[in-house]
C-alpha cells in the first residue's frame, strides 16, 4: 500500500515507525514530517493544515490510505475531503471531531447522554462567567472552548486565579478564536489516566492505557504543556475500571454520536479522572495523544496498520490487538523557555551514542537538518526519549540513561516522569 501520514510531531514519528514495519506498507510519505520521520518515510513540504494541498498530493501519488495525526486538520475536515476524493483515511469527520474542537460541544453531548463528567457552564460573557465562578468557589477549572495546543486550560486554586483566566481568554483574547467561548467546570480530585480506543462508527476496540505529565517541571509544578512525558500501562487502570470506562463513558459516547448523525471513526482518546465515586470524563481528544502515542507504539505487538484500516472501513468487530507485557516510558526534551517563548535552531548532538542501547528509541517532535546536515531544534517539544522495561522503574532508568547521553544545552526535561507508577511498584 501507498500510505501518507499527516503531521510533523513525535506522535507522527511513532506512527511512521510502526507503519513502516508493516508488511502492508510499500511506500510511506509524511506531510510535512521532520528530521526523524525522514528516516522512515519520504517527507513532503505540505503543511498538515493545508487541506487542499494534502488532497492534491494524495491524488497525484495515488495514495491508498491516509493517517491523520494532529487534531487541527481533522477539525478542518481533511477526512471528509479525502473521502470525497475517493481516498480512504483514518480519523473522524469534521462534525465528529467537534468532540475535541469544542469543549462545550463535548460537555453538552455528555449532558444529553448521561456520561459522567464535571458540572460546568459555557460562557461568552466575562461578567457571567465570573458570577458563576464566585458562586461555585475554588478550586475550579477554566478552559478555552476551542483548540489551544494544550495551553488553554487553567486549574485555578483561587478565585483570583480563575477570574484572571477569564480575563485572559475573553478580555485579552490570549487564545484568539479558540477562547472566544469558555467552559468553566467543577474541579475533580483523583488520579488522571488516558484511555485509547479505536472506533469505526459502531464498534470500539480498547487499546492500552497511559498516563502523561502535563506540567513543565518536576513535582507536577509549573505551567501546563502539551505533555512532558508519559508511560504505559497505567497501574491505576485495572480490568474492572477499564470495563466501567467502556460501559459508562466510551459506549454511550459512540452510541450518542451515531444516534445524532455523527458516527465516530478513528481513535478516541478519553482523559479520565478516577475519583472516589468512579471514573469521570475530563475531555476527549480525537487523535492519538502526544506523547502517549510514543509509548503505545513501543508496546504494540500487533501490526497497527490493519487496525487503522479496519477502523476506517468499519470492520473493527473482527479485530483483537496484542501488547507486549513490558512497560514503556518516554521523556520529552523541550527547548529552554517552553511552554513560553523559546529559541529555535539550537544544535543537538549525541543521538548516535544511543544506537547501542537496547529497547531505546528517540522519536523526533520538533527537529530539522541544518545546511551542514547537523540536527537542530525547531519546536517547543523536540525529542521523545522512549524506552521499554520489565517495570516502569526499569523503563524510567533506561530512558534517563539515554537522555544523559544527549548533548543539547538548549533543552531541558523533567526528571520524574513515571513517579506515580514507580512509587506503586516500590509499595
């Protein structure tokens, strides 16, 4: 098959790495890709959000199957356009992608179908939002309604912090159109876990669980980011809890979307808060998580490509998926200053020193080749240093040993990825 992966991050590198290993894959392209992806696929200079350009390229190259990595082109309707052109594609329609494209849409869907989630209000008026916040008290959560690259959420510990978040979104327009409407919701206490499922409009195939680390610094301190590391499986996700999540959250969502004329196909990524009263939905994403995809692909025993095709063709009911029993852990190396302003173009050296390390893979998230062929950083999150181990602690030790071999003064990372699972393992 001739396959195109859309995107340029660590998630897309992990997908390309896994897809390239499939016997079904004859030719693999990535648009636009990055320096690491170029090792597994032919990168083409078409932006992920250039819907017309992606469709045109897929037609010109007679692409058999397109895997859309990021959320933005999904919300823009790339899968719909590819389908109109007669090209099979993995991912939801624009209508179904509203599950991530609008947090308000997702919350309203939950309310209509009895899906357990936090109490909430939707606002476009700052005064009304502030009145609601004062009535509810803190802690409380303020979210930009639209896509804000993982940075539109404020978990406010005080009323002043929450009111300032309202002003940032609705007054200062910090998130642009994504923050023209906001959702204010109840703070939920518990442990967060990511649950992934493939869906084909009717059927669901539950994949492995993972747990990520959103804040920038050790000890879960600092601003929210797109994700500073992750591991899989998440010990909190027992078989009983997984069954409850499927019964009370995933299945009602798929049934509700189908009943409302928006059947969901693609990967459904549920952020779950495990509370004292059971699992509750934090949010939905309509693509693989980043960096969670990296640890999932490291643990995948089955060929991922036939499962993605089955999702697109509505045939998941005949699929099973197997996982290696080992744990996987990834450490995100980010440019100094991230998630704020950061420099681009700093040189990265030492990756060749990792080639002799067993069960270690570096997925590139924001890299390019300089004119002299050297590797340079081009993004905020730049490298995903990923390792397998018999336990999370072993995977953690292996990943950080690899991090320490990389020579990149322009970057930083958290040093405590996986701390919850390691503490559980120690008892």
